[in-house]
């Protein structure tokens, strides 16, 4: 299980929006600066609130490791695989039409990447399955202000 500790900042139905502190893994990520510009330096994500935590509560959130790894393979694997297949296909097409293999490989590779991203867009509903969403499993401390 992948676990993190955060604070509930918003409740919407059975979903809780959790604000977490940056971990050492976050500090090494190249997206950290972009996130700071868009979210004010705070990481907020959505989690299934199965224990009815309230706004302000400090909570433990878990994601199943297998679900996390499977989602990672889908998100990165599908576009990259189709990009490589497109580049190889472009190389063979270039030989058949007597064009530059580098240009055709690049063109078909980009086409494969775009196709992979489009496929992920179509599969996004499957990604919203409860097994892929983090789950609030424990309230560590209640909000003392309310």
C-alpha cells in the first residue's frame, strides 16, 4: 500500500479533497515548480471518504500498490508504445515511398503518441474506478476549531 498523510480541505459527496505535505519523492519531481505555480505550492487530490472525515481533519490516505502500478503502466505505456510502433511503421513507409526515414519516423511517431493520448482520453472513465482512487482510511486527529 502507498500511504500519505494530509488534511481534508473540502468534502463533496463521498469524495474528500486532501491537501498533503510534499515528500522527498515530490522534491525530486520535475513537475514541482509547475505545481507550485498552479496550486500555490500545495498538492491537493481527491480521495474516497469511506470513514466520513470532516473538513480540517488530519487523515491517512492509501492507494493499492497494484492499482497504482497498473495505472502508471497505462498512462505512460500506451502513448510510448504507440509512439515507438508509429516510428517503426514510419521507417518502413519511408522505404516504400522513397522518402527520408528520419522525417517519416518522426511524423508517424508523433502520430502514434497523439493516438495514445487520445486512447487514454477515451479510457478516462475506466480510470475513475474506485480501485484507482485513493481512500481515506483513518482520521489521525480531528479539527479542533469546529
